[in-house]
C-alpha cells in the first residue's frame, strides 16, 4: 500500500457516511479500551471522534505501514489524554491489531495512557498540554524543507488553549505562513476540574487564532459534513496556517456523559459501557488484524555526515566558547544538510547568526518564545532534521517542561545555552544560568557538554550533531584563550588532565570558565612549590567515575571542584556522585560553587565574590 | 508625605508640559547612567520615556518613602532591560538620590542591570522577559483583596509580547476582570537581534489584547498628551483590564539612535552622549538628594498566624499526602487570612479544592497556565499574601524560569507538586515528575519538603506557610497509611528515624512513597534476622549532614538511598552531597532511583520495574 491523498475530490454523501461510521467506531473503541483499562479519558475522546475520524479517513495521506515516513501526512494529538481515540484511529487504519486497544495502559503495552513515539504514527510524546502545536509547526517546517507537499494536523483541546505555548506556536506558524499546518480545536467547554475559561464562547478562539495570522473556520465539531468541508477548505488554502475551531460536547453521543461535570478521566463500568454503546447505535466488530509486525522502526537519530574542515584560531586569539559554537555550526552546515538552527532573538549573542547568515533557508528566528522553539525542534527532529536550538542558558529554563517531554520522545534535539553563570557580569542574576546543569542532568538520557575554549567548543558541537538523545552545550560569555589545538579529541564521556605531576597534593576539577581559574591557581601554587592536578571536565554527563577515581588517588584523595553554578546538582555533585557509584570518595572535599544570590558587577569581581575564583581555589588547596 | 492620587482631574497643559520635561529628563538620565556604566540598554529606555513619565508623574499614587506599601499604586517593569528609565523615575520621585544612578551596574550598587526588589519601588525581579504582566496580575488581585483601590501599571516591550506567559497573564486578567491592572505596551519594533515579528503592525496587538477581554487603546507613545489621555481613560474604566498599546521608536529623540539596528544593549560613548543630550534639548540638573535613608525595608516574609486545630485521621485510614495537603490548607485558611491558593485546573487532584470550597474568595482557578500561576503568586506575595500554588509536580516544570526569577525576588511563594514519580501508575511518563527535586534543589534559597503520610503532609504544609523563601512540597498520588501521629514535630531541616537497633547493618533513606517500600523491606529483612535502620528524609533541602553521618556510622557505613525520581540531583545526591560537605562518605553505597524511562502500568509494577521497590531495597541490603 502506498500513501495516497484522500482529500482533494469533492466529498460525497458516501464519504460523509463513511466518516460518520468511523467516528462512531472510534468513540465506542475509546470507551471499550478505557473500560478495559479501568482508567483513562473516554469523554475527552467522544468530543473529538468526528474531528479525528474526518482527519484520518477523509483528509490524511497515510501509509499504515510507514506512518512516520517522510511522504506521510502527520497527526499530532496535542490533547494527549484523548490517546484512546488516536489509538482507535490507528487500529482502524490497520497500523496495529485492534486487539491491542484492549491492552491500553497495561504495563506490557505500548499503548500508554498518553501517546509516545513507541507507537507507529506518533512523532512526539504528548500529555503535558499545550505543546503539540509547536511540534506540529516543527513538522510542518520540516515538510516544507523536504518539499514533499505533506501536511500536519494537530488536535488541540480547549483546556490546553490556556497554555501560552499554544500561542507561541500560533504566532510562529502565522509568521512563517505554514499553510501545511492545520489545527483542529476541540472546544468541549469542560476542563478537568472546572468549566473552561471561555466555555462555549467560541468566537473568542476565532479572534485569538485570527490575531496570530491564521485563517479560521468555526464549525459544529459533531457535524461530519461540516468537519469534512472545513478540512477541504483548509487543505485548499494557501499562505496561512489553518484553524478549525469546533464546538463540541464532552461525552457526546451518550446521554449520561454528554456535557456532564465529574466525568473527566473516568472510565465507564461494564454496565455503563453497554448502555453507552446501545445509545451510540449498537456494538461494532473489531477491525481485521493487519497480520504483520508493526513495531515502531528506529526512533530518529542524527544522520551521519562527513568530517567538516578543522577549526582554526590564531594562537593568541581570545575567543568566547559561544562564538566558537557559531563557527562550528557554520562549518558543519556546509557538510550536513540536515542541520537546522533556531534561536530566541539572541542570535547575535549565542552566535547562531553565523549559521543563519550562511544558511538562511535552514535558520529560523524563533523570537522570544523558548517553549515553542524547543517543541518545534522536537517536530523537526521527528522529520530527520538535526535541530540546534539556542538562547541564553537561563532562558532555556523557560522550556524545561518541553525538554522533559522531548526526553520522553527520545528526541535528538541539541540545545545550546550561552551566558552561563556569574561570569556574564553586569547584566545581573536574571541573565545568569546557575541551575541549568542540575536541571538538564536530571533529564533522562541527556548529555551535558561544557567547553572551556574555542577548540573544545567547536569539537563538542560537532559531537552533539552525532549524538542520539538530548544534548546540552553550555557556553560562556567571556573571551578566553585556547587550551587545546585543532588536533585534540573530545570523547564523550571524557575529560582532559591539563596539569599533572607525580607529587600532586590535590585534584582540581573545573569546566568552562573555572578551568581558566584553576589554571591561574595552578600557576600561583606552583610559585609556592605546591603541585596540583587540573582536570577539564568538558563532559559533565555522563562521567567516567573510575578514571576520575584514579586521578583522585594520585592526588592524596583531596578533591576540589569549582563551578560557575549553584552548589546543588551541578558539577561538584556530578563528580561526587560518579565517584560514589563506584564506592570511591575523597578523603577531603571542597566544593566551590556560586555561594549566594549574585548581583551585577564585573565578571572577575563576581567570580571572586561568589567563591569560585583562582584565589578561592588556591586557598582551598593551601587549607589542606 | 502621604500617597495622593494625581490622576482624576482633567489633565491640563501644565500637566502635559511637566510630563514632557520629566520624559526628557528620564531619557537623558538613562543615557547618562548607561554611559557611566559602560553597558546597558539606553535605546530601550528612550522608547518608553514618555510612557514611564506619564505613569509616574501623572497617573500613579506614589509615596516615595514607602513605594511598596499597601496603599501605593505599583509599577512593574516587565521589560527589565529598560531598568535605567525606571531607576531615573524613582530618583526623580525622590526615592533615592540621583547620584546613585551613576553607580548603575557596579558591584557595590543596588541598581543592577535588571531590577530586583533590593530597590525600593520594585516588587519583583524582572529581566527574564514576559513575566511582568503575571506579577502585575498577582499584585492587582492582592490589591482587590485588600480593598484599598490601588492600581498596578505594567510596562511591556514588544519583543517580550512573543512570550506565551504574557498571554496567559492577559487571559487570566481578562477572566478575573482586573480593572485595576493597566498594561502599557511599548511597541518599538526592534528586538535584540532582529526587527520584531509584527514590527509596527500595531493593530495586531490590539486584536490580541481584545481577544483576551481587555479594553485596548492604540496611541503614539511619544505624544505626551495622548499618553496622559489614555491613562486617564484607563483609570476611569470599570470591569476589564486596560491595555495601552503605544507605537514608539527605539532610541527616540536622538537622530543617530532612532529606529537604528545594532544599538540594542549598547551605551553611548561620552561624545555620543553629549551630542544626544544636545539633540534632546540640552543638559539637565540632577534632582535634589532626598536626604534620607532609602534602604529597602524587609522583603516580604510570611506573616505569623495562630496554631490551627490539629489534624486528625482514623488509625487505619489510607490517605494520600496530596489529600492531606488540601486538608492542611483548609485548616490554616481559617486562622490565617493571608493565605491564598491558585491551582492549574487540577484542584480535584492536588486537593487545593478543599481550600477553594471553604474560602472561595481566596481561591483562584489559574486554569492550565502554570507560568502565569507562579508569577502571579510572586505578585501576591509582594502584597503580603501567602500564596500556595499547586499542580501536578511535572507541570510545575512549565514554570521553572518563573520559579528561578521568584528566587531572585526572594519571594516566599509556596509550591505544591502532586503526582510525583512512577507511583502515579497508568497515566504514563508525561504525568510523572522525575526531575523536580533536582530542579528545585538548584533554586537559590529553596526548601524542599517531601511528606510520606497524612500527618507529615499536614505539618509540613503548615511549616511552609511560616518559612521565608520558596518552599516546594512534593506530594504523592497513592493512598498510604499513617506513619506518625498528630503530636509529631517536623523540624526543618530534619528527618525521622523510623526503625533502628544497635545492630543495624545498613542505613536505608527514603522519602515519600519509598519510605513505605523501605518499611516493607525492613519487615522482610527482619524475618531473615537482618536489621536495618530506616530514615524518613521528609526535608530534602536543607539536610543535616552531621546527624545523618552519625546514623551512617552506626550502620556499618553502608548507605542505601531510594527515591521515586531520576538518579541525578535527587535525594541520593542530596544525601551524598550533605555527607561530603562534612567529609563523610559511606564505605558502601547503593543509590536506588528510577533507572530508566518509565511507561504506563500499575504503581506497584512500576516501583518494582524501575528499581525502587521493597524487593530492590532488600536485595541491596543482602548484597552487602
């Protein structure tokens, strides 16, 4: 079976009857699955049944053998709690056997409470509301880059339309004129714990979408002919993203569920199910088993690419790691056509502009809307792109939930956060990332890279493009001199010992700007005839504990860590934890980290005032 | 001097002249201060000078001796990088000597690169864009609760209007009809790195605000008479929040700055400054020194309150900690009128509804918009309220940047995250908080409380209402039996030893649901004649390392930590880190934490499958 468009001809009465019966089946299957599971959200499925049925069985170009293929239209269920209605549609399409629906939410089932990419046809995990339209926008941009004419359909709930992320996505899609993106808003007026803010005052949603530059149709979401006609119009339109705002009833079609409070997230009893099915026209037969394996193919991993030309800097050049990041993106851009970059209106600070200037068709200004930037990156990655997403490191915290969801999607997005720590200086604490290592370390499957000079920044950025999973690159504002050459390798995990002797009295581990402080301390101590070993921990996660333990033993088991980050969850704890995992521990330990709420000042003043300058390192060593 | 309204009479030509001269002075002072500092954003000040001048010197009820007092109108500079224009206005009002302006951004100055509450007249730190309107909404709700008729003015930039948080705030303010909230949008069409998305297509912003239920006026932001008239109309309006959307020019008034690219965040040279001042009508004299101390009064701390009646549960009752949280809020609500609660449309899951049902005038449905909920909480706290802000723990990650900014504000907000960890069961990983301890530990000044039963949840929630700073309460979904009685105390920091003997072979530390797993393991091991010590670490930050070290020594220095959280930055690392700080370390260590990307299933299945059940604890002990 190949992917064929089902939409373009005028819809016939037969089409409408087919979709209506599909909607009935999706509703009944959703109720059956949640009753079998003993939990779930059947009423949230019933409000969307016609919207989903018309999208899958009238509008979408869909290959059940390869629903995530580059030539398939895509469907994103932003209101992830309506998972059963999506799963029912996938089963009806023949993606997997309908019998799987009755395993919903079980430990052994890939059909989880909320969708994840373990399921064919799902591109991104949803369930944290308000992210799906951004994922869809990323998929739509990816489709546009691929020039294959495919579309992206996103189903949103009205509860989640309160999330700012939705409107970041809407303005982004409007700005880029993503006419291959179609949003269906299921306005059922009932949230989890209350009626929604606007209930059925549906014109408000029209105004909101139109204000963002969308063409918007308002329809009755249970009128199948109207839904089909709206989809046809949306697919024929050009130049603007398309919103279909549908007035619906939560629990539609079942008298004791329809528009009733207290039914959110509750399955029907067996008796209630029988009554509901009878009200909806009686039992259905399960669709035929497609009779083939349906396991999800490999999740997206970055495609391989040839070695770009080596980086090169003058020996005495002072270069910020953030600038080297931009240089690396530009070098790679020439040899890896899959790389795309987005930046949150700080491209002249993160240096993403170097890539943007060289490859404008693969650079997207994401403006000051970090949530959308990250979730759109997940959509791009799901289409095989390698998205590099940059902002000040502190502002990536704005999208922490989106990063969390990306990890559940096992999405290979690349994050670059510049301006970390107090070393940014005068701008003050609102612009300083001091929690980012802790936050991103805790993200499942993440890799954290923290370069200390231009060469390590270049090489680690190259590494990021090859690594699966979420990779976070932490860059610094100040210009620093080179510690390495173009020949140096930076394996992940790994670290480099920069100074050592056979009489080292302490092991000093830094990363980024604190490596330079550690080297200053080394020189000072050397003049006092004290030897210390200095390590550049350029990969903060994962860490090779056993190799570190050897160095620690060679340094009297005296450990000093120094980081431009708060004390919790950062480099110091990562080191101690890696050692503890192998039941190693320092006999003495000094964790130097930003020891108070910082404020404005010069970078050097702040490094010293908040306890992480060369002076503090030297004092910690001498205190031994 | 007492606070007096300046607005209500018709504005005269003299008013207009006064404000125009103030605007000129604010612009010049902003340029002077940034030139003295050698960094900063003078052009972002010039676009807003008339808006700020008219707000301070025409509209606001303002007592320079007590600008954060309950009877003062408030001003929130959401576009925090325009700090100098705010500082200039405060100096002109006589809050502090104008000579301080020339210390801008210096290490020793309270006048930082972006505003913080170290400065009188500032209620919340800004500088991470798009949060100020939420802070303003919180202040406006607080003012309404106080029934003092005060107003809140918020100045927004157009770059930040791309942030979803702004529109969460706008819909919240529209929903609650906050007619004491006036937003001034400074549409200067230039972001940091590019023209803004909509540039001067100013009607788009009108549509956006109007779609959220705001009255909206569009004006020329440099026409002082128009700004004054718009403020007068906004202050006279009733029932809806008021937006004044102002077309402005970045760098207005100076030929070589006005609407020029490449001037964002750049100060003028001394020569450029002289030329600019000449173009703006010539030099000014600094305002007179008010000649009194102006240090910021104490930052808001929770007010004291009498002991509420003790909690009480039946001996055999199974109660979830999340439900006990709701019970505690309700108990306290009766004796502490300052407590308010907001919830993100999950009040029936977090049990915030118990408070809402009892005190509806102090409960605010925040819908599914966590960013606004947290930042509005900061505004409420700045008016002396004690805001408890709840959602699923995983969804609080949506507002991580807002929490980060709250810590810079040293705001005493109380967060409650329910449904932590894999123990939620069938809903799957999108609904499981597994990174939250790491993220919130890294927040400066935070306290992390993690109850294991109903009594500890009740008492720790009470503690939270008394603690300064950000306090995070992590509650669980499953019902559990009581471990404590109503008499038990829960000092912060602290932990309780639940099982011990003089021959304990290992120290098992859990919190929340894993305490119950540890106790199950204890019983199993006891039947095998193996004794272990079991600790309930109900306070995860801060931790008393020295007391823990004593218990560790008494348990053969064999440590097992077990947490419903990913391995990084959570309970295990917190314990190891607290021990390392005092140079203690276990001889043997087993860190049990969620050891993979979880999926749907029953709570017990998941606890076991992901390595944190009683079976794993017992095996870890036996492995010794």
